[in-house]
C-alpha cells in the first residue's frame, strides 16, 4: 500500500455558513464518521495542517484582496456575495485550508508521503485572484501549484478538476501560464457559466487550458471515455512533474446542486486514470483537494472509493 496522507482539522468546522447553506460543517463531520467505519481509515496517515504563510497566499491573491477577506471576517460580514458566506472564524479557517495543501506539498516532495487527500473547507476553485465567489475564499489548489514551483522547483504542474462546476478561479490564475495545465470536466450550462471548449488559454499559455463542458445526465461511461482518451492523451503530452486534483464529488447522481449521474465507482475509475498518470510521469506525486459534494452520504462514499484507489 502507498503512504497516503489525510489532512483535516476540527477548526474547519468553525467556518459557519448559516442554516440551509449547502457548504456546511456537517460535510466533514459526516465524511470522517463514515471513513471510521471502513477499512480505509486504518490505511491513512492522519495529519493536522498548519496555517498557510500569507506570502504563499499572495502568490495567487493580491495583498489588498487578502486584507479585504480578513477585514470582512473581523467585522462579521455575513455575505461576500449571494453564495459566499463568512463568519468571524472564516479567515483563519481559509488559511488552514490552504495550509493543508502546502503542508502536503512539502511532505510529498520530501518523500514522507506518496500522495495526499486534503479534506478541507472552505473549498477554493471558484476563488479568482481578486474575487471571492462560489463558497470559496482562497484558491487552495492554485496556491499549491505556485508553491510547488516557487519552493520545490517543480517546473510543470497539472491540475485536473472534476467538480461538477467549472473552476473559473483556477483557470483565471493560470490562463496565460504554460507551466500549469488546467483541465476541467463540468456540467454546462451551470454555475459559474465559464469553461467553454474554446477557452484554451492565451499568450504563452495557449493550449494549457482544456475544458470539457458536458450536458446534464452524463454518467460514468461518458466521464470515463473522456478520462481514458482525451484527458489521458493531453496529460501524457504535457508530461507534468506533479498532479493536483480539484476533487469535487457533486457530479454524483444524488447531489442536489447538479444533474449528472456519476457513481462512487465512476469516481474510483477516474481516480485510477489520474493515479496511473501520476505514476507514469510524477513518481506517484499527487494531491487531491476536496471541493464540492453536497449530499452527505454520496460525498462520503465517493471519497471512500477515491481513497481506496489512492491506497493501492
């Protein structure tokens, strides 16, 4: 079995989004309780993350944006937009979420872990460099990609985003950057409305953004066709040195915020494709970061299947 880190923290529960909000603390509580009932739990290496250095956040988000988020939380501003809610503890919680992915980068590059799953909140992939949106404050995966390059001299990073919503923030962060390949499969039309097939990057980054906008109703079969063919070919051509997954599980057939028909087995098979690519090009170095997934049972079972593949 490979050594897989599981990063999480009780303080993630302090990010309160209010009654009825889909991105709620119970997501992590239920997930952890579920994993404890499975044999997966014993195979994981449980690690507590540290707060992310603000300078690492600023590699993606400008300083005034970071200060605005901090002040909004200090002032207990409840809503940054119609979807994105903060409370007094949200700023430090967001630093702790980014800290998990940064800590995982260190552990994997240094050889203490082969791969890692970061069960964090708030999620990150909708957070643009200067705009919080879609439940997201800081873009955890984007921060990890820049950290790998700046701190560990990783030249080429691949981000695969299978959250059912397009990761507009991650795409925006690297749209003109040829060293970070962003691939997204997502339902379209759906929030946030970005991620069309003709969005392929610009300038030196032309060709290192690849979107698969997909109609409602896609199931395991359609997803696997894209993963085993188009996505595998694109990654093989890019030859990354490190793989990151924006692992949203809201394409599940029971998720309330979308209309896809992916099952837990489908997520496992998608994980297998990415895991195999990481073995081929990245010495197995891979970090999976939780994004969406709002049916508690579907989320927990999907993460279980995801982790089973990572543990092989």
